[in-house]
């Protein structure tokens, strides 16, 4: 079999996709479910409302990276669109989990406009402790790294048509 045939077989094996979401706390009893959701979840919500940094103590935020793509520069495949980039973004999530034990949500955005892309990524700041984006066309690659979210401190990396670039933790 060819690499392409092996890859298709690998990706279509049940369950679909390469990543999943699992609970990290017990959720077997009504009491545990009440702590995970309502009404028990109100306690952490109030703490985070008083101190937004408490999100790192009570939620997954500190170990969650958004892998964001508009599908315009996908591993030598070029501009294949956001939907077709999903297997690559899931694969990047596998690498984060396997080698750094960092959880990832892949987010594929249907934006060709750099401003819309940047605005969308910036709007996700409450969810993620950091992000990595896969874009190709300047200025969107540099915009997503430099202008993304006023006040979003994270490690940012982008991949452009000239190769990967990374910046240390800073506002991005």
C-alpha cells in the first residue's frame, strides 16, 4: 500500500478524528455532576469573576492551546481551505499532547481577510492559554502574531509561506 492509502485507512478508523475530550474529574454521581456543572460550578465562576487569573487554577486554560487555521498554507498543500486543513490541525494537536502533554482544540476559521482572522483569534482569548496559527499570506501571518489580541499574553507562533516563526510569551 502507498503512504496515501495507509494515511486514509489510519484516519478513517473508528472513532473519527485523532483527538477527543475526556473528563478529568469524577462524574459518576449526581453530586459530582452538580459540582461539575450547576449549581456547584458557581463557586469557581465567582472566583474567576473576581480574579480572571483564577481561570488558570480552576479550568483547563493554562494547559489549553488553540491551533487555529484558515487553511491557506497547509504543509505543502497550499491553500486548501479551512475544512481540508482539519486533519493537519488535529495532527498538530496530537504532537502537543504526545510530546508536551498540552491539550489542544483545533479551530478552523473561514476567513480570508486578515482583520477578520485576527479579530476571531483575539476573541478566543478567554478560552485558551495560548494559540498557534497557520496562515500564509502576509500580512495575516504577522498580524495574527503581532496584533492578535490586545492584552493576550501567550506564546504565539505562526507559519508563513517563508517558514515558521515564534515569539516568546508576550502580548500577541
